[in-house]
């Protein structure tokens, strides 16, 4: 068994890129940056195309959406990840992810390579779970506070 490559954890900066309304969901948009990286207009456009071209169909087919979600645009060390997450049934978090290594012509197949997310993305997912519990899983849910 190989231990694989080991990285030293260094916190990555997170930025609030606002909100997008797409389909029946209001999306919080985050930027997450590996050292020396930046969010480019091309990455924003890729995220919009991914959201509108793939994610919204999944949201609709899944059904039972709570109308809220978040999207992480993450230019990492080896490629670009865009992770869309949306809430359904009051307590279930769904995900669809786009991953493309720099220099590749096509995104990775997320079926044969079922990535959940890297440790830096999971920090954001955890913070969003806490926000969901505090604002939406209460007697009087507060979507605006989420």
C-alpha cells in the first residue's frame, strides 16, 4: 500500500464572490485560492457554464430543492475545481463537481474518479453545514440569514 503524496497544510484564502440566482436556486459563490493563483474572468465564465449547463438539470431532476446552495471556484495547484452544492429535503446536501487539470482539453470524468473535494474545499463545506443548521434547521427558518 502506497501512502501517496503528502502535502503540508497551509490555509488558502477564501473570497466572497457574491450570489447568483440560477434556476430555482440562489447560490453563494466562493473563491478559494492555492498559493499564487487568482480567479480569472475565464474561470467565472466556466463556472457559469457548468452551473447552467449541467448543475441546474441535476437540481431539477433531483427535486425537493430548498432553493439555496453554494458554489466553490478553486484554482488549485494542479487544476481548476468548481464544486456546486445545493440543499434538498431540509437537511440533505447534494453536489456536482467539475475538475479539469491545467493543460488538459477536457474535464475529468467524475464518475470514474469520484472526488468529494480537497481538504480546503471541505473546510468551506463544513462552514456551510454549520450555517445551514443555525439558520435553516430551526423553528422559523431564515433563508436571508443563510
